[in-house]
């Protein structure tokens, strides 16, 4: 029973780390003039095998939310490669961007 708890704690820590790093990468390293306004990463859900990470973003002050989300999806490979250099994981998850509807 203890092992399962450690596994979920590790996943929660990795989700938080990914959330922080992806947010920094989007705000400071993605250079696209069409990405305007404030984009914040609200939540990250990583699959237990660490292959995929669903990244939920909210956007404030953007001209076109759908266009910004499309740009993030298009640059997910670039964001993932930067992430691989910053976070020491055996497998860097593939990033799947979703618009956070909860706000």
C-alpha cells in the first residue's frame, strides 16, 4: 500500500515541476508575435507511464484564444526539447495543450 502512495506523490511532484517549467518556457522562451496577453499554466496531468502530459492553460488579454492554443500545440515539440534540458527525467512527456474551461 505504501508504494502506491509514493508513486502518486512522485507524480504530483513531477506535475508541479512540469507546470512551473512549462509556464516559464511559454512566457520567456516561446517567441511568436501572435502569442499575446498572459498565458498561465493552470494544471498538468501526466500519465502514470510519463509518456504524455496534458497541459491546461488559461489566457487573459489574448486577441484570439484558439489561435494562441494552436500556436502552443504547434510549438509543443520545441517546448518539450527545452523542457528535456531543464528537467532530469528518463522520459520527457509529450505535451498536449488544452484550454482550461474551469476559470
